[in-house]
C-alpha cells in the first residue's frame, strides 16, 4: 500500500456533515408541508385500460383527458405501445370508463376500445402503507443488530444513521418535486437500503481490518487509508449500477420510471453516505483501535506464567498485527 496515494477524505467531513444536515432538514420540511403524492396503490382510484388500433402519442392522450376534465389522470403504456393504462383519482362510478373512452375517441385518429375499468379500494392502500412502513422499520432494526454483532456497536449506529439519511433524502426529493409515490418506488427504497448497507459494510470491514493491522497513525489517518483502498471498488459498483438504471429510466417506460429514478437517487446518496455519513458518525462516537481489539485470553498454565502485564502485551501486539 506504500505506492497508493492516500486521499484525505476526512478533510471535508465538516462540510459534508453540514450538507447532509441541510439535505435531511430540507427533506423533513418538505415531507411535513407537501407530504408524499401517493399513487393509486396507496390512495385507491380508478384503473382504465384502452386499446388503440395504432400506437397513440401519450402526450396527446393526456391533453385529451385534461380537456375532458380529468386533470389528475396518469397515462402510460401497458404491455405494448397500443395498450394505454389510465389512472384516475378516487372518483369512480359505472360510467367513468365510458366517459374516458368517449373523450379519447373524440380526437383519436384510429379506433379505441375499452378493455377494462375497475376500482382499487382505499382500504387496500391503507394496509399497504402500514405494511410498507413497518417493513422499513423492521429492515433498519435487523441491520442495526447485524452490524453490531458483525463489527461493533459504533459501526452499527453509523450504518443505521446512513440508511435513515439515504431514505429521507430520496423521500424528500419525491416530496419536493411532487413525484408519484407508488409500490415500485417503495420497492426502490427498500433496494436502496440494501445497496447502501452493502457499501457501508465494505467500508467498515476495511476500517476494522486496518485498525488492527496499522502500527502507527491516528484514527483519521486509518480511515483515510481505508476509504482510499475501497474507492476503486465503490466507483466501479456505483457506475455500473447507474448505467443500468439510466437505461431503465430512458427505455423502461413510465411504468417503472419512478422505480428507476428513486434507485438512481439512492445509489448516488448511498455511495456518498457510506464515505461521509457513516464514517462521520464513527468519528463523533470516538472510535479507536481499542474498540476493535479482541479481548486477550486469560489462560495461564501453572508454573509457566508471564511476568505481570506480559501476556496482555503479547496479545495486544498480535491484535495490532505486530510480529
């Protein structure tokens, strides 16, 4: 590692901490004021599927529905370019499907056929909302226990704070820009938790290893070297993941647009948080080499004991990687 140029990541830790605090507070403020724009999966509403003889322009379809008084209509392709799914708010009656069909037929250049018209109950949405929130809380609790057992309690706190940071920022962006929040976005947030946790564990593992191996150096120097060693792996993983998500965002269609966007934001924020949020928390909690030293065995063979303190010093040297 002597040829590796160490990057001083921690020189920006105060700026990064202030930035993270501002982003989280902004996200919380937006969630309190604007809240989330829940989709039909959570609020209930009407689903109408129509089939065109020729592939329509979705922008024109939206304009037609708005002119007919359906201002909250969400239009997207479903299955093929000739199949269009229209999602409306909670208003529903037996004639709404025919009203939408009539509005589309009035300006269509080809024949339009009503395939189905059904209602998604709000009670289902309430259950999904509750179960989704409990799922995220359960995931965070399991993560905290796992990291505490795998590493140390300070690493556990850092990992959970980083995950909460990532989730709040993704939710805040969807709230600020009033983007539709549905089950695909919830799935993306759960995926963000897994991605961010994986990145944080890789960094934590290298920090723990270097705390035990490096003979000299302050806590910040050990962390900087650990982050430098994992930087290549972090960049390769993040860039390849972002390329796949970018392809999904552009070519995947409106049905998974929210999923791809939420996961892209989560990957970017998760990569940042594994370097600055989780590690910043470690420094605030005062992580030291002594926190990661394996307790020495107190086994003394009769007649072959050490001088006072000698056994502990030998175990300490072994834990720190000394010959």
